[in-house]
């Protein structure tokens, strides 16, 4: 009927607008890229001329006048070009097993794991997750508050699990991200077999996920922590 026709028509227009905007952004990207190349080329040519005429006062005056009336690429053009480049990077997917955390939050949590051993390719079941091995010789290691951020994020949450950790001498901390490198969850891992005797507190505190390791038959018990909402989450699979 008439109402359905308008809905379909509006939907088609939206689709058209989307493609139009997409093509426009691509054209704009190419435009600014060409402008930038020409700008660099002109700047190089001008530099050579200035070197040749560096003792010629009349030439210096001409150059200044020319610069003052230049209607070529502007700082605004470069700002728009930079925005397009950044948007392109944000939408670009990363290697699920080798990537960097993004943004200020990523920088903060990267500092937390300085000094820990990064392990790559150990738990391939979980994509977009950076893993770090935290070696523990005694419970005193977990009570060190010299680096308070490291203590509150890495050590303090694991203090109650020391009886399980001491058997292996280490635990894991992981950063589970989305496909663009934005941090979503902190993952705490206690090494152990897929056995209730080695499952921390029989899963009552959130360690309900067990994954195998590519280089270790024991595997690891995991707990996922939503640091933004301060609660434990259970993955669907």
C-alpha cells in the first residue's frame, strides 16, 4: 500500500545516501592525497630556488608575496585529510594474535604489564587477547605495592588464589579486545588441569572457563572481568 511504498522508498534513499557518502569519502581521500603530493613537490622546488637565490632580496620579497596570496592547499585541508586517515585506521581490523592496545586506556594497561613476560600464540581459542605471564615465587610478590596501579590491577585481585597459583609458580593476565584493539575485559588465568580439584573455588568466584594450551597439557582456568562496570562476566562460549 501507500505506507509500505514510502517506507521502501525511504529505505532505498537511505541506501543511496550511504553509498553516496561512501564514494564521496573515497574521492575526498584521493583528492587530499593528490593535493598533499603536489604540496610536497612544490615545497621541494621552492626550497631549491630559495637556496639558489638566498642572497637575492627581490626574490625573497616575491616568495613572501606569493605565499601570502597562495590559494592552494590549506591547513583545513590537511585537518580533513588527517581525519579521513584516522577513520580508515579505526575501521581496519588487526591481527588477532599480534596487535597493540588502542587509545589512552590501552596505554594505561600496557604500563601495568611492563616487566611481565608476554606470551603469544598460547591460547588461540580466544582471539584478540594479549597474554602476560606473571611469575610468583611467594605471596610477598603479590603484596608489593611499590607500583600501586600494578598492584591493584594485577596482584590484588589474585591474592585469594595463591593456594592454586603456588603449585605452578605463575598466573596469567590477559587483555581481551575487540577487532580494532579496544580493551573490553581483563582476563585472569590460573594454570591447572580440567579438574574440580584445580578449578579455583569450584568456579564460585568466576573461574568457570577452562581452555587448553597449545604448548601445555594442563591448560588454564579463566575469569573475565568487566573493568568498566566492575563486575565478573561469563562468556557465552
